[in-house]
């Protein structure tokens, strides 16, 4: 934590952040990846990775919360559009469940 910025932020690449993506990459490549030391946040600052969170309840930076909200809404719309298209590998109930979870997460980030 820095003296000038006590806030908890969200990684700019909120959909790619977190251990799940690193685990996926590790399983595909057979190599582990480390969490970055410093990341660019949704508000544009560069902060230590330890000053970010994926949990909406922990994020205190308003601009980062707005960024995460927009990203999750956009992703939910994309999943809904692609999941309902012809040739989609997902069942309608799977798409609905995923979209509902993403929208719930977006609402939890809503300032």
C-alpha cells in the first residue's frame, strides 16, 4: 500500500485476472505462471498486485468498481449473444446460468 493511494483496485483485465486463468494457462502449457508484481488497474493507475481484488466487496476505488461493472456487463452480453447462436456448444440453461452469474457479479461491482 502506498501513502498516497490507500484504495483497493481491480485489475484492468478483470476478466483475465485471478488464479483460474493462471491455472488454465498452466494446464495448457505445462508451466506455471507467477502473479504480476505490478498491474494496471481499471482506473489507469499502476499498483502492486497485492492492492487489487476480484471480490466486489473489497474494491474501494470507485473508478475501478465502475470499470469492473462495465466489463462484466459487456461479457454477459457477449456470452448471451454467442451462447444463443446457431451451433453453440452450450445448452440454453447453461447460458442462462452463466449470464445470470455474470450480471450478478456486475451488479455487486455497481457503485
